[in-house]
């Protein structure tokens, strides 16, 4: 096997996780490459030598890799997706954070779950992505124009609300008067959208959800649409710019910019291991059934 390792941060709590992963991979003769910036962090902590094999960007991460292991929380996986892009390399999330719906492998079960990988006793959960294009074109968004969780528009340097004129397949839907608007995938339904009152989807649902952020029109509610719907947004407000985020990547956009959002032509492959399924993660993370009566 050939495995890529990725992480964004180093915390003291991640040291035993990293050691357990590499002890297991070396024992099973797995070829490993560490993302160059992450290796620099590990080198500073005297965990690895500089001579370890590395990769530096998505241009070096190709279909020759069997797996990418993401060490961190859900935010780290969102960053890992920008490295994987359309290569089809599956991502396995090792949870070194707190609340996580994507990083499902807990630090206490690393050896057990890694054995499932070696034995190929896992399934692939294909996750729908959203792509964004702008009129006029925005160079900052052009290269990484996709999101696995959500695309969000929000106010920038003002406390005033913005107006988001929304069209579905060229038909006018509504003008949301709000702090912002979230367009979320099934994967992103457990993130920002859920915090704003949106519904939870299982990952295989072929739908998107449009969720307003603190709308002043009190009758505005989250709306579920099919995932082949093309969404067009036009934002106006007191400020000359507004913010657009693709997952955790944030951009400033001029008011006259029109956003075109649709399903991406490729998907991200997430590794799903027995006993770490989406439904079990929901029960664990949201404490479903944790009631004194049960």
C-alpha cells in the first residue's frame, strides 16, 4: 500500500496518535509520504527526521496512492479534500479534535481500525461537492472552486443585513434579508447549516439545503432542493463587498458579482469503517438516546 499523511496542526494530544499510526504502518510495510509542511512541524517536535518522503501539493497526490490519512478534526479533512481533488484517493479521518462528523476514527481505536484498512474491510462513502463560478470571474476562487460542506455568503464589514436574491434553475425563488445564506451538501448538513436550524441528511441523499443565517423575514425557512439544481445568487447591501466561503476558505467579493452554484462533476471518497458509520457517529456526537429514561 501507498499512503499519504496530512495534518494542519500539532498539539500535544496528537503525538500518541501520530506514533500509533506510524508504528502500525511501518509494521505492515506500508509506504508513507507526509505532507511537507506537516513534516516540518513533526521535525520541530523531534518526532521525525527531515529525510522522510514527502509530497507538497495536490499536483503530487495522484491515483497511485491507496489512501490519504487525515490527522485532526473535520476542518483538516476539508483541507485534505483540496489536495485530493478529483483523483479519487479515499480519505480516512483520524479524530484528534472535538466534535467531528467526518473524522470518525477515535484515538482509542486506531490499531483496530487501521487493520480494517490493511484487510480492505471498509466501504467508500461518495460525498457530493458544490462548485462555484462567478460573473465577472474571480481569480482567487478559480483554482479551488469547490466545497465539500457548504458555500456561504455573508455580510462583511457592517452590522447591517444583506439581501441575497436567489434563483433556482433561472426561476426566481426569494430575496433573503439576512446575515447570510448557506448552500450545504448532505455532508455539510451536520455543520454550519445544522447550527442555523437546517435539517440533517444522510450522506447518500441526492439533495442540497438552502439555509438562511438569522433571516429578518421570519417566514424564511431552510429549503431542500435536488442536487442537480443550479443556484444563482446576487447580493446587495450597504457595504461594497460581501464574503464568500467555500468550507473554510474565505474570499471578499464585490457586490456586482453574480454567483453560480451547482453540483461538482466529481465526488470525494470517504472511508467508512465497520463500527464507525454515519448513523453511529450521529448517535455519539449528538447524544441521541442519552436520556435518563433510557
